[in-house]
C-alpha cells in the first residue's frame, strides 16, 4: 500500500511540476534591451506605413534636439516627408544600445531609406546615421532627443 501511496504522491508532484513549468514558459521576460529594440522596430513599421500618429506616440512630449526641433517640428517634418513619398522602405542596423539604468537608453543605428515619389526618377534613397536618446516613462520607451546626418557626415 505504501508503494501505491508513494506513486500517487509522485504523480501529484509531477502534475504540479509540469503545471509550474507551463506557467513559467508562458511568462516571457523581456529585457530592457529587447524593449528598446522593439521600440526601433515599431518606429520603422510606423514610418513605412506612414502612420504619423503611431510614430508621434513613440516620441516624448519633451522631445528636443540639437537642431532646435521640438515634437511639433518633427510632426511637421514627418507630414511633409510622408506627403512627398508614395511608398517608404527603411532598413536599419542597430549599432549599439547603451542602457542607463532602467529609465534611459542611447541607441546608435544606421538606416537606409528609400521612397517612391513623383520625382524624375520616381525614387529617392539615402543612408543616415542616427543617435537616439530614449526615456522609459514607466510604461514604454519614448524618444527624448535625436541627432542624425548622412553617412560619413557630422551628426546634428
């Protein structure tokens, strides 16, 4: 009888262990670096779909850059760019992510951007270097500041 009792106990323990493992597998941990990479992916997707509202949702109300732009200025730049381009394709390569605690990050990336438009060739393409400053407002990462320039040029 003790063997049967041990077997029942082992079976209960096994079911509990499997249940705990399934629950643990369902709870995926996302590192802060992964969250920053997701921010980049979301920003690219919003730009390619020309979803200015979604893109602005990734930018802090406190945004300011070295060129003197604030969030409204970036909104206007996006409006003009999106109106001029019929289709936008962006390819990025994240060079470096530097986390400053859990509330700030610096991202350095290279982006190749192509747009189809009404120009003579019907296509424009450029490559840029970007340096982003992000802040975590407790719920999500937001762009706080940026510097950019053509590849091989000074960033502003």
